């Protein structure tokens, strides 16, 4: 470990991204993500990278995809309204298989909402925001240090699976300042893009060998001419109207995430070994949940925290593995019940699932959670 | 048999193209191929075919990117210029050419056009301007003249049109020009100069759409529409030699605006250099 520094979550996102190899950022100012653009503007030219402020979020994500196609690791950052604007091109990135990282520092919505207030209302949008069936990988950090390390993982997954990876922060983590000891660069694992097409006879740019899911990527300007499109396309990268080829393509895109959940999905479990009550949460909400777990434990309650770090795909298998020991679950999130739907889907009718949420732009406190636990107890944990 | 040019620069497997008989888009696509060919063949220049990237959006025009045998990317509606900005900035040695349409670059993508013009990054944007949305079957576009008909202007277009070359000029483009599909040689030369231009360059090429725009507005067939271009779109030298009274109702083709403003990627390279010189800390400095 190197020496401790005081760092803001948004700043950690930039430092982590640069450590991961980010050399291109295109963005548009929006609270509470703006510091990510500001810090990128300062830091990127220092490491030979490029920063550009675009005319809007539509252009930002487009420029990021273009830069990635030209060979640079690229990122943009925004919040809810801008994230809405980016949805069409996010789907383009998934269809054309162009890696990048898109940070959404969530704020209270809908619409302009409460621009400076925390929320986690973009959870379902992250999964279903762009049209059509598509693969989604989304990660969500709960501390400044984790923002640094997890965004490196976001870049690694983007490169490995050739897809945009969503980095779902929230205002709590984005604007939080903490003392952190960053890992040494030599201790980091960084995936580099394979700069050539698959070896062998088949030089088609979207050729995927049997049993694999991801075509190799060669950036523009490296000697081989090829075509990229958002249309349904064959292995050559050209549009097709063949239902067979289109169906195979979309299935492969979905499979490359769904068949690799073991590699992609990570959770954090805290005091879960003997827990009878699991509090499920993600992102900045975990801070209050941790406190509440400690206090509940001090009062003799067997409570633990189950936190998806990979929020999409949802870690249903890991949660189900805990069900035999659990008597009940409590979902705590800064929205009206979004991850709750995934928890209910995973748990089914096996155990009762209760819910605590907020949509007023204020943070859920440890007290709120403890009160909820007491209320559940008083009600006899009725479903 | 396809010509040598087609063999050299087009993806034969993907021909014939989908454009309607009489469409002007094939002429513009050929103009682009000839312009690039002449630049590559010029021994005084150092143009490498692999350094060309053709970027398009959505619409009739945007099919051209797939037919041309270069690095090519067919993007989303209106966003081609924004994708191209990322490509060029990431790798400034690339010659990035955007093929777009009147709807793609001045309606849904209008914001990207004016900001790219202002920013002056070295992109070349070529608009296939046919005064209509062809791909969706003939709706009025930002360049459909006032009073003309379209499927969404059944009683005549109430909107007033853009002159896109003037729009780009007004937005600060360091190179803005106008061409058409009748004056082929002149238009090829304009496209060559646009590609050679260091900063942002825009060429508004007037195409013809006999199938939708022409038919709806009783403009005759493709030949009649080309004759209209011959009589009303006048190359620069001749335009200025005409008596002023004769210029009325006619438009000049040629270069409208030319400036040597600093190019964006070169200016940013100076920022990177300055950061390094003044000891802006690099990655290692953090340890």
C-alpha cells in the first residue's frame, strides 16, 4: 500500500480509470458527476490521454464509442437525465461490441428531479434502458476505495467481453470524501485489448471460434479494413436480413454475459455466517446498512448484509445459496423498490422479503433501518 | 462489368446498391472514391488507404459507408459526426470522412454539425442532400423548400429550409462548400480540397431524389432534375462572370468559406506537450 490520501468518490473514479488505461474521456457537465469530467480534463493530458467536452450526452457516448473503435480505452460519466440520452448509443455499443465504461452517478429523479440529492432510481434503467434484448454488465461501488478498484474491473470486463460496462455510482459515493490507501500500480491486474482478429484461416472481423463468445478486436487504422454496424450483421460485420444469423447474433450477445456470470458476478457479504436476517443493498446505501448491522448485532440480533457488487447480472445464485439459513430478508435501497423485484424473483415464496426505500432525495440512516427491523419484529415478521 | 474504380474501392459483394433508379447518391459515392483515389495516387502527397475511415449515420446516404472498401462504421441516426470526433481525436493520423444526409446532419444531427464546425477538428463531412427523407418514404426534411410537398406536408411545406453549407459556414466551419451531381468534375475537386483541408470541412452535395421528392413535386425524371442542376447551380468562376441580374434564383457551387483556423487535435497535442514540460504529474508521480 502507498500512503493514504483524501479523495472524493468521483475523483477516485478518474484515478482508477486512468490506472486501468483510460486514455479518452468525452462528457457533458451534469450534477453530481461533473467532478469526473473536471478531473479527467486535468489528468488525461498529463498521461498523454485526451479529454473533450461534447455538445451533449448523445455526442459524448458517440465520441467514446468512436475513440474505442480507434483503439483507446474510453469512458464517459453522467447522471440520470444524461444517462437517459445515452441509451440509444449504449445499445449500439452492445450490438457492435465496442468496449467502454459509462459512469452514472445517480441522483433523485424522475426528470430533473432533485439534482443534488442521492438516489438509486436508475437501477432498472441500467438493465432495460436501451431497446431490444441486450447484454448488460453493471457494477456499483460503496466506498471511495472501492470506486477506484472496481472501475478498473469495469474496464477489464469491458475489454474482455467487448461491451459497454455500466458503473452505477450514486451521489453518496460520488461526493463522499474518505482517506484511502490506493494499491500500487504494479499490484493491479489490467486487461489489454487483443489488437488483432482471431488467428487462423477465418479473418472475419466478427468471427467467434466454436465454444467462445467474444470476437477479437482490431482498431481502425491497424491495417485491416472492416465494417462496424448497429444493424444485425454476420461475421463479416455487414448487415443481414437473415433471421437465422440475426437470431444467432443476439443469442451470442446475451450468452457472453449469461454464460459467464461466474466470472462477472461479485458480491460482498458482511456478518452473514450466522445471519437469520439478510439486509440486501447496493452502492452508497451499504454505509448505513453496515452501521445498522453492527448496532443490531450489539443488541443481539443475527443480522447480516448481502451486497451485490455486480448489480447486473443480479447475483441470484449467491443470494439463493444463503436462503436455507435465513428467516427473512430486508431490501434497502434509495428508490421505490427496484432491486427488490430481482430479490423477490430470486427468493420466490421461500422466505419473506420486506422493503425499506426512499424517493425524497434524503439518505436512509442507520436509525431508519433499525426502526424497520424493530417494526418487522413487532409485526412478527409477517409477509 | 464493374469499372476498375469499382473493383478498387467498392465492396463488390455488397453491390448492386439499394438506391432507386435515378438516385444521385451513387454519383456522390463515386465522387468520393475518385477523390480519395486521386489523393492516394498523387506522388506529392502521402495518403495511405488504410488511414481512411468512412463514418455514416442512418438514411439513404448512410448506406454508402458499407459499399466503400475502407475502414467503415455505420452508426446511429444523426450521430455520425460525434462518432467521427471520437475516432479522429483518438487517432489524428486517420482521415475521417463522414457521409451523411440532409436529415441526418441538419435535423437529428444538427447540433453535432454546428459544434463540429465550431470546434474545427479535421473531419470531412459530405452531405448527400436530396431534400427529403428517402429511406422512410418521402417526408419533408430541413432542406425541403417552403411550399413543396412531401408525405408529411400533403398541403405544401410550411417550414422554411436550411441552406446547410451556409449553416456550417455560419457556425464557424473553416471550410464550407457546395457541390452537386451534375457538375461531377467540379464536385470531385471540391471533395479533394475538403479532404486536404486541415481543419473541419463540410461539403453540401445536392443530390436528386426522383422517386420521392421529384415525383411529389412534379420535377420530372432524374434527367430533368439533373438539367435543373445544370441550369441553376453555377460553378464559381462562371457565377461571378454572370451579370448580377442573371444570378437571381441561382446558387453558386464551389468553396464558400475558407480559413486556416488552428486544428483541434493539433491544439490539444500542444496541451499534452505543455503538461509534460511543466511537470504535470504523470502516473508514476503518484507513488
